[in-house]
């Protein structure tokens, strides 16, 4: 009996000791929870983030967002972020087209006509030069760039040593079996203005010496090739984005413009032991319409002030140094000044270097600007 009472006593002492060890951690947790409840009025629940399904990076952009959301949730007890991909129509009708409007939206430049039903974002945001005005209407910011893409030029090393100083001085056709033309680019898409980027990528020598008027978007460029022969030597689907990429991969053209998406496709192709011997020129277009813009909605939802305060905290996390460095995993570029994040990544490192050497000129965030 004495032994039994002794065992019970020891068990009780050990339990007290264990509780004593956990007390500081528990106390810190209670203090953190009290701070959150004080700041956000005790709000807990789900914040809905709508993401435009057509914005493409060179990797998994959704994974980057999910990682940022998980870190945010860990720091905000009881708050969760729900990501939902939506199309153009739903995104444009976010304020009145849903039973439960989103708390935040992520969209590309030009998708929304104006910042109606969006919250004015207070404070200063340390964006890289050129991006400060993106998302600003008048003097008020309504959308925040959180990631960006860029345009560069990819070339076949078997045909070119690098970008020529004067494209018009090249021979009539590349000295490469099956290669029909030096350069081609895709037709403009809804959120990809290749022709605008080519103005930068081909300037100044081509525009000064070879063609007073640049060819229309998607018509391609066959420097030195007689114009009369051009239509007969192009496929029926000429001008489509896929055909330009395929023609480059198959050796039909010596160079093409590319974004981070095409570079990633070429990287995967090389890893499989296929495709041309390609390289990316260390030059980028200053113009970019590839910007992921985050906005906080102002739709009169219940407990809106507390929701919006949390959304602003999430926006700050997305443009923090740690989260921006993680964009390497998503195949996108930071919107704040950071040391290179793509060191050692063939193609992306060169595009990043080119982007750092130009003045960024982003497309207008809203179509009505």
C-alpha cells in the first residue's frame, strides 16, 4: 500500500512539473491570442481570395500563394485564407455577382475597368522603381503588385552567338538546316502584348535601320528574306503562340521572345535531353503587362473593418523579403529590390539580369486609366 501511495505521489509531482514547463509557452500563446483579438476585434474565420485563373508564371504560382497563406494563418490564430481560381466574368463581377463576395482579389493589369468596390490601400509600399505607380489611380493606391513576369529573347546558339547589334545586317537566312527565318513572335493575347515588348527588345538598331514601321503583331520577322516569299514559307497557323514556340524548338526560327513560362518549358525540354541548344539574352523589355495585382474588396461585408485589417496584413506578408525570395519556386520575379533570386538558373538568371538593367514600365492596372 505504501508503495502504491508513493507511486501516485510521484506521478502527481511529475504532472505538476510538466504543467510548470508548459506554462510559459501556454502563457505566450494566450498573450498572442489576446493581442490578435484586441487588434482585430476578436474576429476569426475564413478570408476568401479570388485568383484570376489566366495569370501564368514559370512554375506553380498557386503553391507560392498557399505557402504564404499557411505562414499567415500560423501567425493569426483562427484566421484562414481560402484560394479560389475564377475566370474573367466572375472576377469582373466580384462585387455583385456572388452570394459571398471575396475579401481579396488577385488579377492582371487591364482586367478591371476601374477600382470600384476596392479598398484604398494606406501606407507606403517599398516597390522596385517603376512599379510604384502600378495600381494607383490619381494619388490613391487600390491594387498592389505582388509578383511580376518579364519579356526577353531566346536564341538558338547554333544560329546566333547572341543578339545582333544590327538585325538587318544578317544574311538572307540563318545557316542552319531547316531554319526559315531569324526571328518570329506570337500574336498579341488578351493579357500578353508581345508587339509592345518587341518595341523594346528590338530597339534601337532594328527600328532605325531595318524597318521604319514595325510589322504588325504576330506577322513575324524574316530579316533579309524577300517579302514575296514570306507567306509561302510559313505554316497555316502562323501567328499563334504555340506555333512560334514549336517552330523555335523544331529549328524553324533562330530566335523568339519569351516570358518565364517559355523559359520553364525550355528548361524541362533540356532536362529531358531534347530541344535546341538555347540561351536567353541578358536583355529584357522594360514594359511588362505580367503583373499579379492584389486588391482588398470594399463590398459592405459583415465585420468588414476587421476583415480588411487582416487582408492588409496579408498584403504586407506577400511583399515581405522572405515571401518575395520564395518567388523563385513560382517562376516569377520580385516586385521589391532584392539580390538576384535566380542565380544558377539557366535562362531565368539572364532574364532577371536584363530586368534589373531596364526601367520598368508596367501596363496600367485598370482599363479605364
